[in-house]
């Protein structure tokens, strides 16, 4: 057995997770198109909401994970935490991009403009910039310990920054639709739409977990392989 | 506490003495500021947009860019001959070292701002004298937050590839809250609207300063330990 074999096997076992998650995304979308009523005012454009909102939830979840693992990393200095934070940032980047792409596609027919400097758009855009800075910083530091410390500090400061950006863009007027589920009182969304949306949340979270797991195992495999090569070079 | 400030001042005095003797960074930052202000004059259509409408934005973009030039210098200075190792070996605490760097940067950026402000008033014909008190307060609050975060970011950026490019990529997202607040308050001041209208922005600015100065003091150690 080569030293990289257990890591390779774990990686292969994660592939079905991703396949199942993608299939479920398709199921949710078929439900959204076929079994969920068309919104009275917005018409079919509203269907993108079932991708947009779950992606936004996952984007913020990923960012939260980066923040929390960064704090813990600075205390216990376990390199696996650093690797995990980096993978969460990378996968989160994909979902943040999905939010920023689907938003304007909906905004054009409904708001009449691709982009507007609304509170939530701006917040997501800067979330994207912070994650991008995090990834760029990781690419620009070669020493692993230093890279881990730097990115942990940036991860924590970025998490502190998000509420401040939210407040500062909120002091401008907002035109984004208000929350329909997580708000005081009962959800305002009709039943069938709510079920589809909640399914979307569950499925997108599962897709995120599957992708994160795959990405993390891949990074571990790369580490093991580098180590094995170094040992072979020594021998 | 007194001891901490004394050591911090010693670090800052060292940096400022170095800068005072060469004056290269200061003079370049000043010339840069004057150039940016002059170029902005040509970035608008004078028949369509009045200078006062653009003035707050111009002022803060100029300060942001000029500040960023100064920040790269703070730790770039210590890279030569690995001077940072000497500082780390000295009995100075990490907090004192950070505060000293912040202090030196504040003096540097503050001096550039002090010269740029009258120049700005002259170029864009903005009456700053009637609102000088509140304006200086806003500049001071925004500069403290900006320099506190910028100093921490520059301590990381100097050790990366493409250091000069890395600092703005890391720092600019963090400047959104303080610079937005500063621009809004400045705009209110220039149009002589009541100060009470901007109390939300002012609270945001103070909150930002408190949270980020504390966080940067706390995490600075993690960026320099070996």
C-alpha cells in the first residue's frame, strides 16, 4: 500500500456525495418549475429565487465557517483547521459568485437594472472581495505556518467587517426584497413556495458540505503526496 | 500603561526620525497628493458638475491613496537587514511595537492630510474654515481606523509576493465603512446641513475605531511571531 492510498480512497468515496447533491439540486429545481405556483407580480423571473436565496445562505455559512475556524486556529494552531478554512473559503467563493450572478439576472426584468447599490448587493459584493483577498493572500505567502497565521487574522477581521459594511450600506436606502422566512412573525411566503425554498436551503447546504468535504480531502491528499515525495527524495 | 506608551513612543520616534532625516516618503506622498487633487479637477465636466458636489469624494479618495503610500513604508523599512528581528529581540512588547508603528503612521498620514486639506480648499474652492472643527474631528476619527487596520495589513503585506499590490487588495474592503461614513459627514458639513443628521454615521465611525483598534492590537502578535 502506498502512503497516499487511504487519502485517495476517502476522496473517491466522496464523489457519490457530490453526485447525489447535484441530483437533488435538479429535483428541487424541477419542483420549483413544475409544482410551485408562478408568482403573481414577478412571473417566471421569481423562479431564480430558489437558487439565489439558498446560495446566499451557503455563502454566508461558508464565511462564518472561515471566521470560526480562524479564531480556533489561532488558539490551537492545528494546520488541518487552516486547511479547512481555506477550503471553506474556496467553496464559499463559488456560491458567492452564484449569488452575484443570479441576482442581476433577476434584477434586470424586475428592477429594470442589472446592478444597483442596494444594501444587500453591496454587502455580498464586498463579501466576495474579502474572500478574494483571503484567497489571493494565501497564494502570495509560501511558508505554511505564516500563511496560516496571516489568513486566520484576515479571516477574523473579515468576519468583524461584515456587520460594519452592512450598517454602512444600510444607512443608504435599500430596495432589496425584505426577508420572507427569517423575520419576526410568521413567514409571508405561500406554502408551496416556502416548501420549495426550504428544500432548496437543505439541498444547497448538502451540496456545500459535499463539495467542502471533497475539497478538503483533496487538499489533504496533496499534503500527503508532497510529504511522501519528500521522504522518497531523502531516502 | 505608562511604560507601554513610553516604549510605543520610542518605536514611533525611531521611525519618525528616520523619515525626518531622509524625507523621501513624505515629500513623495505630498507631491502625489497634490497631483491627485490636480488630476481630479480634469476628471469632471465643469459645465455639468459643480466642484462642491464632488469635493467630499475627491478629498477622501485622495486621503485614502496617500495614506496607503505611507503604510507600505512602515514595515517595508524593517525588512532591510531584517531589522524587524532586532525589534522583536528587544524587550519591547508586541503591543508597544504595534502602537508605535500606528503612532508613526498617524503622524505621517496626519501631516500629509494637514497640508493636503488647505490645498484641496484652494483647488476646489470649498469654504472649509466655517466647519473646520467638525471636519478635523471626522478626519481624525476616520484616519485612526484607517491607520490601525492599515498598519496590521501592511505588517502582513510586506512579507508576501507583490507587496505593493497586496496592501490595497487586503485593505480597501476594510475602508468601506470609515470612508463611506467620512464622505457622508463631510458632504453634510460642506452643504452646511445640521450635524445631527449624521449621528448614525458618526456612531458607525466611532464603533469601527473601537472594534478594529482593539482587534488589531489583539491579533498583531499573530502576524509577526516566528
